[in-house]
């Protein structure tokens, strides 16, 4: 089968690496791809509105859409309308990520545990509601904002300013509507499930590290590192997440005529009252996918095709290996602000010699030299029997990378390493 992968990040490099190992694969295309992806796929520039035509002409058997924006924009709908098999939800179901208010309303209809909330279209009404939520309070731009549309003010003044900033266009069109939520306390974890709209299969857990600095300090990023599995998601917690959150979501969307097909990524807060939904994403996480793919030994083309065909029940239980995978993101100086571009990168082969995988994200080739071309540049990923072992293996690979204008966090996995130390 010919497969076309959409995207250019570290998540897509990890997916491409796994797709390329499938016995069912005849040819792997990626658009736009990156130099890492080009080692396992044919990278081609295809204009967004030419993707459907390309898939038809090249007889592509499966399109795998990595990032959220094309899903929210309806690329999966356009492919399906032309009879092309696609992994990823239609625009209607991708609203789970595209509109925070949509997801909160769905939770209310399906009785899914999540923070108390209200949706607002003007600043005065939003500010008037603030006293009902106490402090800190969570204020979110409704639409896609690259993970940056959430503010958690600790004073009433900051909260008012955050609301004004969003309605003034601080997050562009994403802030035309604002959601105010009660602040939840607990530990966060990510939960992945594959679904064809009927069958739902858990597909691993992870813990992300969103802040740029060690000890979870500094501004939010797309994710500076992750490990999988997240030990705090015990089998009992997993059952609760499936029964109270994921299955009701899939069933409600199906019953309402907008079935969800693809991977559903639930961001959870594990509270004293049990797991609560913070948000949904309609795609794999980045860098969580890099860790998940290091634990998946099966045939990814076959699995994603079964999701796309609505035949997921035939897949049986999907198992990820017991080993722990941990990924450390190396970013370009300045990230998450303006990253320095053009810094030379070397040492990838040396880093991989010990069994680690270096997934590429914001990289490009200039006269044959690999250089940084984005914020998050590499995702250095290794496995071990414990988080501590995987952490050690990942950082010893990081040491072999020669990327003077890059930096990384030094403590990815710290919560779990501390727990392992106690156990
Ligand atoms: P989101 O983009 O919705 O995942 O939010 C980004 C981050 O904001 C999350 O990873 C949490 O750390 C935090 N957050 C979002 N909603 C809440 C909430 N209701 N209570 C506490 N923290 C939250
Ligand atoms: N790592 C967070 C995300 O992919 O949304």
C-alpha cells in the first residue's frame, strides 16, 4: 500500500519511521516532511489544495494526517469525499481540539468529568463572571493557538487583563470566544486512544513537560520532553478514563452524527475526585508520539488502515511494549520566543549508535549541512526498563549531539524518577 504522511515535525518523523517498517507498505510519501523523514520517505512539496488530487493520481491507499490544523480545516473530509482512506477525524469531530467550548459543551451533555466552565463572546460578561471562579482561574481562547491560548492568572487584575487581551486579538481569531474554567489541582497525564467511531482501543499513556525550564518553570512550550507509559495512570485510572471520559465522548459524537475516527488524545488532570478532562487533541502528541512509537512493535500501516476503514474491532488488543521510552527535546536558543535559526547540528549517528533514536523536527539542509530551522529541533528518544534508565540513555545520547545553539531541559521524567527512587 502507498501511504502519504502529512506534516513536518518530530511526531511525523516518529510516525514515518514506524510506517516505513510495515510489511504492507509499498511506498511512503511525506509532505512537506523534513530531512529526518527524508531518510525513510519520499518528501515532496504539495500545495494544500493539491493533496487530494495527488492522493488520487498516485493511488495512495492511506493518508495519515499528523497535525491538527489540516484536520480542523477539513482535509480528512475532502479526502474521504474522493474515496481516499484517511487516518484522522473529519472537521466536525476535530472540533474537539478546534473549539474548547465545543468540547466543554459535549462534556456537559455526556456527563464527562471536567472543570466547571462558561463560554463568553464579550469581555464585560466574562469579567462579570470572574468572582464565581475564585483564584487562580483558567482563561482559554476557544480556538487553535498552538498550545499557547491558556492563561492562569492569580490576581483579579491579571484575569481582567487576560480577558481584554484575548478579545483584543492577542491570540488572533482563536480568541473571538473565551472559556473561563475552574482551576483544577492534581498531576497531569496524557491518554491516547484509537477509534474508528465504534471500537475504542487504549493506545498508551505519557507525561509531557510543557514548561521550557527545569523544575517546570518558565513559559509554556509545545512540549520539551515526555515519557511513556505514565505510571500514575494505573489500570484502575485507565478504566475510569475509558468508561467516564473517552467512550462517552466517542459514543456521543457517533450518536450525534459526527463520528470520530483517528487518535483521540485526552489531556487529563488526576484529581482527588478521579480523572478529569482538561482538553482533547485530535492527533498524536508531539513529543509524546516519539515515545509511543518507540514502544510499538506492531504494524502501524495495518493498524491505522483498520482505523480508517472502520474495522478496528479486527485489530484485537493493541499492545505497547512494557519498556519505558523517554524523549528529550533539543530546542533552538530563544524558543519558545524567537528561535535562533541556522545553527549547525552534528553527532546524530553517534547519538543513535547506542540504540537511541533522534527524531528531527525543525531541521533543514543547507549545502549538505543539517541546521536548525525551527523552535523544537530534535527529539532524542531512548528506552529502558525504568524511567530512570530511559532517562539516562536519552541524556547520554543528548551528550553526543553537537548542537551549540541548542538547549534542552535536564530533568525530563523527574516526577517518575523521584517516585521510582522511593519505591
Ligand atoms: P490546554 O491547552 O487546555 O491543555 O491547557 C494548557 C495547560 O493549562 C494544561 O496542560 C494545564 O497545565 C493547564 N490547564 C488547563 N486547564 C486547566 C484547569 N481547568 N485547571 C488547571 N490547569 C489547567
Ligand atoms: N505535547 C503536547 C501536544 O502535543 O499537544
